[in-house]
């Protein structure tokens, strides 16, 4: 049960970070989000709790899509995000958000 509590805290933090990015467009939040995504996925992978094992597909989606964000950001040239980069990042953020909502539903948080 300890892993579940830690996981839920990270999931709530991830959702807060997503809201922050969607509201402000502040790409600096991605740095903190990277750590949160990594910790969330690590908790899920190491846990033997059935509920956490059941969200493995969603955690995989979150991790993969965040990796896509990192890749896209690295291709961006210049100080500000190009339109194509912004569109791609927004797409991946929405996929991450959808996966986190699915997890929240499995945990009966929404």
C-alpha cells in the first residue's frame, strides 16, 4: 500500500504540472515534470501491488510520450519554440494527460 500512496502523490503532482503547462505555456515546467514522470514510472515498475501493476500500460504511454517531448524539444532551434515544436509538444502533453486520467479512474480518484 505504501507504493500506491507514493504513486498517487506523484500522479497528483504530474496533473498539477500538466495544468500549469496548459494554463501558462511555461516550458520550464517540463524540467520538473521530467523528474515526476521518471519517479512515477519507477514506482510502478518496482511495485508488486496489483493495482500498480494494472496501470503499466498507461505508465508506459506517459513515459514514452514524455521521451517524445524531450526529443522534439532537442530539435527546436532558437530561444523560443517553433510552431511545429509547440504543436508536437502539446499533442504529447494531451496524450500524457489522457493516460493520467485513465490511471486516476482506475484508482477511483475521479
